[in-house]
C-alpha cells in the first residue's frame, strides 16, 4: 500500500495537534501560535498535494480507490471498523479545504492583529480545519459522523468567538441547535444503514460496503428502504449546507469574525452537506425519488435565497444568502444526475466565495468594522487591489465567461436541461429556477459592487479607508487567480481542443458519461447574466448612490422589498411556532419538576423523616424504636444522595450521563466477550 494512503491520517492530525498545543499558550504568545497553526496547515496542504498527485498518477484509464481500514473495537462476533479512503472525491476535497484554509489562516494574521484573544482564535481555526479534513478522508459513515459533529462544535466556538456580543451568543446557539435538527435524521439514517448492510464502511473490497449496498438494498428490500435512508441522511446535509427550511442559521453565522465567515461559507462546513450527498451518491441512485427530492429542494433554495440577497444591507449577509443560493445550485446539480457538475461547482465556488468573504473582510477592516453598504462608497480608488480582486470574485459568482463560476454553473444548467427533457412536466422546474437564480445572482452582485466601490464616500469611516496589509492582500491575489483559472479544468474538448478532455470530469468520474456541451445553454445563460448586470448597473447609478438616498427597488416596490429585506419572515414564523412551543414545553417541564417532583421526592421525603422523628420521640427504646431510627437514617442518606444528584447544574447532569454511558459501554463489551 502506498505510503500516502497509510499515512493519510496525518493530514487532519497535524491541525489537531497544533490546536492542542496552541490551547496551552498564553495570550502573549501570539506569533508562536500563528506560525504553529499556519505551519501545520502548510504541511497538511503539502500532504494533500501528494495525495492528489498519487490519484492522478494511478488514475489513468479508470477510477482509483484505495482504503486503509482497521478494527476500532469488537463485541461478540461483530466488530466496528473505521478507515480512511483516498479516491478522486477525497483528493479534490483535501486540496480545496487545505488550500483555502491555509489562505484564510494567513489572512487572519492581519485581520485579527489587534484582538486580545488572538491565540484562542487560531486554536479554534486549527480545530475546525482538522475536523473538516478528517471528514473528507473518512471511509466510514460513523467516522464521518464523528468528524461532522466536531465541525459543528468548532463552528459553534468560532461563530460565538465574540461572545460578549448578544447577537454573536444568539447566533452560535442558533447554528448549533439548527444543525442538530438535521443531524438527528443523519444519525438515524446511519444506524439504519448499518443495520441493513452490516457495516458503516464505504469501501472494503466490495464486501458489505457502499459499493455493494446499492445492489444489496435493491435485492433485499427494494427501493423504499434505500429511499428512507437517503432522505434521513439528506436531513443532515440540509442542516450543514443551509438548505430550506434549515437555512436560517447560516446568515446569522456572520456574527463571527470575517475569516470565520470565509471558512464556514467557502470550502469547509457548508460544503460538508454537498460532499455527504456526493459520497453517498450510490445509495441515492437506488430510488430516483431520492435524487428528485435533492433536486427540488436545491432548486427552491437557490431561487429563494437569491431573492433575499437582493434586499440586504449588510455586506456579509448578502454574501451569506448568496452562499445558501449557491449551495442550492450544487444540490440541484447532484439531484438532476449531474454528479460531476454539482461537485465541480463546489470546487469553483470555494475559491471565489472565499475571495469575496475575505475581500469583504478587507473592506470592513479598512472601514473600521462598518458593514452597511449604504455607508460605504468610493472605495474603488482608496482600495484598488481589493477592488480588482473583489470584482473578479463577483464576476466568477455571477457566471461571466471566462471566470470559474461560468463553467460550473453552465454544467449544472446543462444537466438540468437534460433532466427536464428526459422526464418532462415538473422536471423543468430545476432548470427554470436555476436560470432565474443566475439572473438574480448577477443582479445582486452588481448592486453590491456599485454601493461599495462607486459613487462618493457616504460615511466618515469610508472617507478614511485605506488599502489593507499584504497579509490580507496576498490571499486575495491567490484566490483571485484560482477564481479566474480553476474553471478551465472543466472546459470541454469540443470548445478548446488543446486543453483536452474535460479534465475535472475525467479526474472525478472517468467511467461516467458526460453530456456534450450545448451552445444554446452557454449563449442563453451568458445573455441572462449580461442583462442582469446591465439592469443592476442602470438602476444603481447616479442619485441612487448619494448619501441618504433610498434603494431604488424599495422606492418602486416597497412591499416586495420589505418582505425580501425581512427574509420572508421565516425567523419570525419559527419564533411564533417552534420556538414558542419549545419554550412552553420547557415551562411545563419546569413546573412539573419544581412543584410535582419536588413535592413527592423532596418535600415528601423531608416530611416523612419529620413524621418518623415525632413518632420516634413518643415510643420507648424498643426494637420498634430502633427500626424507626434506622428508617430515618436511611431516608436522610437518600435525601442527601438525591440532593447531590438533583443539584440543578446541567454540567453535573452531563458528567453523570457521560459516566453512565461509559459504564454501559464497558458492560456491553464484557457481556459480549
């Protein structure tokens, strides 16, 4: 077995090790913490390049898939096996996650320079990156779920990094709770998958693993079981990747520092859901209804979030809803059968969305943490490097030729068009929603660029803005380069012969048939994007950019703008229904605990002791007396034990629960042997 496969665990281990060491540093050790974390990520990036090179060398003429599996523990005749896998999908994700994370780490040195908790921030960043790298190389659904939950934990810590702000504290809880809702479905699907297949491994030489699960499920139970498991696993993907209706946490995650927004919204956490669907794709293919569900949810999310982005004022929230929309595009691509198209958009989106978030961070840093685009303006001349790179990211996101987003977006639209032609009727919805979403994406990015960079400075903070340091501009330049040229990996042979066959398709799925490119799709989508840019440019120029001027769309369609600006009142709806019901249930449980249980076990036991004491005083020193005395002592000991257990501290309850789980686990192992 090649050394890189046997040592694949080193790629996530290095960031984990750096996080553990950095956690021991004091606040004053800022430079050692930064260099340790960046150095560990740089080594992980080099190992990721080695893994990718191995896949490229070994993959000529077909798919390469190498796994290193081991037994975690055994019980009775069964064993739980985990492992790591190196295949084109994991190699692609290793490169994207390590490369983008490394650039974000470097950017953070300049952005977080004056933060007093600089060391702790880099510890959390390293923990986050290690968790995501472990997720993408996992060869077991169980190991993937472990890393999945670590990603959720580290995102909770990063979103609420400035926990002294009430909005940040609320956002971290919202993100954690919302994603847990999806994870419940994921965990049930994981257990069901293990029950049906006898293993949680993805690849194990074809023995009881995902490569044989597809045929096994069809032969044994038919498609219903596979459909149910697929939809349960998709619940987890919906939570992590912000699909409607579990999208509400993702825009609020903007309360964290901007490098966190870039890390979460570009190539790491939100990409995990799309990656999960890609990894479990053979299971989703068993029943076409599973993929159709993915397609329709993705199409609706893409259009829904794009409309909201048109009416936001916070520069990061516009990009956040853009991320939700683009994740919908990726799900749309996977759902219509465009396995390569959906993952190719994940690949290109990582670069230009990281570029846009880091670019917004450069702007916010220069404008003294001002995030309202109405208070910006005139930054084109004050921040020329940020302006150029930000425009590159905006054009890539809008899908303008020859930027990266053009190729991946058109690939998705092409697959959606074939999906519609094949099934007809409602199957045309993903294509139509995707085309309208492309128009809206180009429009709201034009609006944002006009507000931020053109016109005159509309606030004191903007008037004194100046270009950022090279700690921040260097990563922007590198991501700008990838935002221009990464798309050429998907350039079809029929269009540009000397590049050869569609490189990305050949690398990711050499055995999968690719649709021939359509000139009508390319011309049509390009025309839609150019019209959107022209409309946005004409609407948001002149008087619209003067200080104090309202939004032209708000002036023309005030009610529509209000609904979009308030995000269709989804958060308010949740607050009036699910949140209200949860609070009501909590109050009922609190009442039951305080007045019913306390009455029976606390006041009742105390009253019984008191009554027994009175009786004891009335009876002579006899055997009965001693019996009463012993009963009183027993009740007192029971009351003291009950008071220790039920002390009202949730941390105490968690310790008892964890200890009980460990004891039960040990007992199960002993009984199994």
